[in-house]
C-alpha cells in the first residue's frame, strides 16, 4: 500500500495543463427570474420544448421544459448577461440575449419555425428515432436491424453510425476493418469472429437501406416528463479545446467521440461534490466538481512513466468519503481520500486476477471489482485483497468468458454481469456459494444456424441477444432486488435476490441501449440510456416509467449517481461523449420554480 498526498507544490506539479478551472471571481450580485412562452409558427403553444439559458460569467447551462400552455420558468438565477435558446425536434432553434438584473424579471416569447430539410432534422434525433427508421418488413431485414444494434452501437449510437449513409461498398470497407479488429490484426484466428460471420449480410442490408433513411422526430415530453430542471456543467480537457460540436445546438449534429470524450463514471460525496473517473484524458485520474461555484479540480496519479494513470469505474463510501477506482493499468484498486486529497494505491498480489473496471462498496466499506472468473474484494483498512472464484456456466466457450458490471445488494451479496453467457452470476461471500441467473433469449422468428452458434460478447453477438451490461441495487435502497440493464434488448430486468429469479423485464424504447441501473431512497429505479439522450425512472410499485429527455445530443450515458440527501433525490450523470456533468432535479407536479442552485 502506497500513498501519494496531493497538496501544495506536489499537487501543482501533478495537475497537468488545465488542472483547475473555475468561473471568474467577479460575479454579478443578486438573483432574478426568467420566464416566458414558446409558440409554433401558427401561434399554437408548444409543450415539451427545452428552453436553456447560460450566463456569460458561468460555466454551466440551465434548462427547463415548457408545460401544456407553452409556459416555461427557470429557478432563481444570478444577475448577469444571458444567452437563451429553445429547441424542439423538427424545428429550428430560437435564440435571444438579454441582461438579468438583481431582483429583476425577464419575460421572453419565443417562436419556433419548422424545419424542411430532412437531413437537418435527422441531426437533431437520437438513437431510438434512427433505429425506428430502419426497415424490418422481412425476417432477413429484422435480423440485420437487430444485428446492427447488437454489434454497431456499443461505441457509437445509431444516430452517429447511420448518419453518413454509405453505399454497400463503403459499408463493406468499414465492416471489413471491424472484422479484422481495431486496430487491425492479422493471422489465422485473429480479428472479430462475429463481424467476420456477418459482414456480407450486414453490408448488403445497410447499403440498401441507409441511403434513403429518413428518421422522424418522436413525441415531445408531456406531463410529468416536463417537470424537470437540468443543469449541465462543462468539464475542461487539460488545456485542449472542446469539440466544435458539443451537442448543445441540435442542428449541428453530435460531437466526435475522441474529441470530446472524457468523464465516464460519477459519484457524489457527503458534501455534495461530484467525482468522476476518466479513461480518455491525458492528465486526469479523477476530477472534482463543486456545483455551487462551478470550480473544477483535476487530480493526477502518475504512473511509472510519469503520465497520469487513467481510471474507468468509480464509487465511494459516504461514511468516510473514500473513493475507489477500477480500471487501473496494473490491475489494482485505487482509493482516493477526499478529505486529505490523497491517493492510496493498494498493490495487488501477482497471484490474484486483475481488478476490472467497475466498482461497488459493501456495507462494511470493502470495495469490490470484477476479477477474471470471479470477484475481487479489497479491505481498505488492511490493504488485503481476497479473490472469490465464480465458475462460468458449464460449456461456456473461452471467447464467451467475460465480465463487466458488478453490484453489491442489500445483503452484501455480489452480482456480476456476464454478457457472453447472457446471465448474471451471484456470490455469497460469507458462504462461498455461487450461481447464475440466466436470461432467456429474445423471441426471434427466422434465426439461422449462424445466429445460434456465433460467439457472444459484450459488444457483439446474434440478433436475439439481451446483453446484461451493468447492474445495481443502490445498496439498502434496493431492498429485495437487483436491477440489470439489458443493453442489447432494450430493457431493465428485476431480479429477486432471495429466490435468484428474474421477476420481470421492463421494456424501453428500441435502440436506446440501457447501460446501468440504481435505486434512490424512495425506491425509484434510474436507468441511463447509452444511445437515447434520455434518462428513465421506473416506479416499481406502480410500474410507471417516466422518460426524461436531455438538452444535449450525443450524450452517450454510461453511469449515474443519486444524492439522497435532497427531497426529492437529485440525480447526477456524466455525458461520456460530450464531456459534461448534468444535474437532474424533479419539480413537484404543477410547479415551475421549486428547484434552485
């Protein structure tokens, strides 16, 4: 176990370019209110329009939705110079600028003009809307449509994948590259067997249908889905510029993944600060946002070459405010003491498997991570690792022996997502007992022998796969259940932790690709969608699903955290592709001004 204290000169040396970023110190005094109405060109009020404002002296954007009468109102905002815009799919953006005085009120009527160019409209749309446009009138087309979802949208969603509209030759070149591996590999038995098996079929389908694809806007939010305030905080990129397209203005299209990608997982501490992992930025191991000021701080743990060690997963213990991070290059679990600003590196014995990228914490403060063929536990008090093997299902091929998400349930039992076997494994650490809960494949007429025998992985597989990706319980919040995001079949599954059976699968929009699930103190289940620019909230008692749309396009949601100290709980999420942190605050029904900074 080694410690690195980040303070004073040492901290300054380790924080690479762009390490601390704050809003200017000269802030306008006082607060005011902004409200108004949004109309269509024909004079009809528009419900579900997203209105956004940003002050010139701040590093965040606040967004609200219009109600049935087209009215919008923001929570109290600091005085200053503001830019404001309103957006709805299928309509051109409306922009205004104004000054908000302390104690003052600004009222603006905005009119949205309909767009006529289908290519411009298509830039505004998200994954499910693009996915819905793909034809599936024949069995073969349906196979290829779902094959695309299960193999082409794990790294970039349908809205990004399908927008270029290549012909068959272009698609064949792209798929051939993917089949050889990224980066390409050569030699027998190398490359991606799933892509190799399907490349001719998929290239023919995409070349035939993508050139005439015309995705259409889905319905705008209504009712409860409009009772939300979203605050989006920018995240710096170590002195490098943000991508030209950040997804803020929808008609510009989505951001380029490697120009904007940054923050990945997120956790909120007991003081309300937000902490993120980062597996793309050069100079950041973890970053902190103080949402009260917009101040951003980077913390970098140098590796043997003097470069900041990256991180993948992050979770913490609010009793100690210790943060644990997975995905370390040496396979160890890293801890960060937020009070002392000190990294603690727990060296992993070479005899134990490497810790995977995801983290959860049990009721005793132990950190858990996937380990090859089981789960790895770290006791941060002693620095001791313990490995618990969890055998794969009998007959599992080596290529299908993979693990991803991990969750600790209310009884301190551990769950592991295993997409290759379409199952989640469970472990009782106290007894050493293990087992699996297997998901039945989708009902899918017309499957071929190839579909039944092709290798299955997290990002690849046949058209009828379900793809358990990441899972969660919210600890004690989860009660008797653990929730699993079925990334390939677009659903969230409820598993009884006592009977170890799937109770029910709740469908989400096709093409949304749910990625994670967790539970707040009120028992609400929150699910971020990788390809939909939407957050889903499920009330298990009523089985009502609320769908919250987000103000940014190309968000690529992977993870979220809930602050249960507020009422109602506050949801925080990272936009993995467009590199922002967003706060979601629900308003009480019938109110438009209950949220505040």
